[in-house]
């Protein structure tokens, strides 16, 4: 395993896998999936791309410690803890909610990777970005490089933009639609600038009533453009679809679990329900209902997050029992 940060800043090869099905054949669509779940063994999915420039910046500014935030199943904290261990940063994870009696599989991994955990109440978590709240953490842990929740800052957007632009490394690439799940929308913002108008980008919201998302993505795109001083950068059509949250974040339904089980059996590709399962369900439904037109070339992003499945097993089994 390399401990050099250069392996973080290098661009990995993206694995694209063709998804064939009767549905795709009937609608004459070509569907490929980008396997970000395979990008790294432990620093999984889109979180890898959001972290790379953040950690490079931390290193450049001589920070030894990196702090960030997340829930007790957080893919972001998991990726950060693993990256910290590999690249030689101390990591601090500020976790939403009181310390549980039994640690989730994710929390156990965070400890294993050597992350310091700080549990704060849900109320305090809501105020986490207030200066007072950050000063208190600095008093407790010393100075640190702060990465916001989900790694969703400008440096995160930059990494995602680079990832998406790799899709056009092959000159013959033609994509009509790029589809990916969104939570904070930073990955979507990166996808929009990375695509640079070469395709339409659709974000599938994993949260209910996520009206903030559009503004989030817009402001990330415009600050990205300002930071690159290329205001003339081409921005293509993009849109967030709110019809596939299945009741809200981390909520699932029998038909989603049924779809995911069938998908994994058909393709051999493991998926997690919070983002990837919902996004794939959406893609097939958009094809079925003609919202993505016949003949389209579609690329859907598997944003990873498989470690989080461990926290969803029981809930998924309950849904299967209801089928
Ligand atoms: C965090 C995460 C997302 C959401 O990314 P945002 O940039 O916050 O929109 C999507 N998929 C998976 C698997 C994730 O872990």
C-alpha cells in the first residue's frame, strides 16, 4: 500500500460496465455503469474523489490532523478514516448523536483506522458550522484541517469534476445522459462542470423535500467557476429529480429492495440502498416511462458506499418479509 499522497492526486482508471437488459433492448438505450465502488478497497466511491484535493491541501498547509462530520454509518467518515490511516493524517470524526451503547460496523471501522470520535447531540450537530462550535473543537483537539460534512466543498467538487471528465478520455465517447445520486449535491455539481455541456446531467435526490439541493448545486458550480477563473466554462443542462427518495433519507420500501436484489443477481454488482439503489431504480423507471428518450446513451454512476450496507441489513430484511 502506498503512503504517498501522490497516489491520491493521480487519476485512477474508471471502470465502465455495460448493463444489458430486455428493457434497454426494447427502448434501444445503451446503459453503462461507472464502478466507483471499485476505485479503492477502502476509500470508496465518490468520497475518494471528494477527499483527494482536500487531503492534498491539508498536506500542503502542513496540517497533521483532519476533522470532519457525519452520522454513525457515514461513508464519508469511513473513507476519511481509511485515507487518514493510509496517508498519515490523524483524523477526528465528529459524529451526530449521543454515543451508542453498541457501535455500528462503521463506527468500529473508524476506531480500527485510528480515528478519534467525538459524539455530539443532534442539536449541537445542527450548529456545527458556527464559529463557537469550531473553536470548542480546536480547544479540545488542537488545530486541524476542516473538511465539511460529506467532503462537499469546492475541493470536493474539483475532484468529482476531474472524475467525470475522465469519461471522455476515449475520444469516441458519446453520452446523452449522466445520472447520479445526490445528498449534498457536491458530486452533481462536479459532474456538471466536469461534463462541460457534453451531456445532460440528472441528479436523483436521496432525500425527501430536498429543495435546498438546487441552490446548493448552483452555488457550488458558480464558486467553482470563479475559483477556476473561467466564467465562460460551458455548463450543460442539468436537473434534480425528486421522485425516487422512497420516503426520505435512509428510508426504503419493499419494491426498492426487490429491485436491488434482482439487479445484483442479474449483474453481479453489489449496491447499497441509500443512494445507488434509488438511483438505479430511477434510471430504469425513467427509461420505462420515456422520460429518458428511446435511443439514448446513458451512463449511471455507482457512487460506492457499500460499507454502509451493514447498517441497513435488518431494515432490508424487513422489507423482503413484506413482499
Ligand atoms: C455521499 C454519497 C452520495 C452523495 O454525494 P453528494 O456529493 O453529497 O451529493 C452518493 N452516493 C453515495 C454512495 C454516497 O456515499
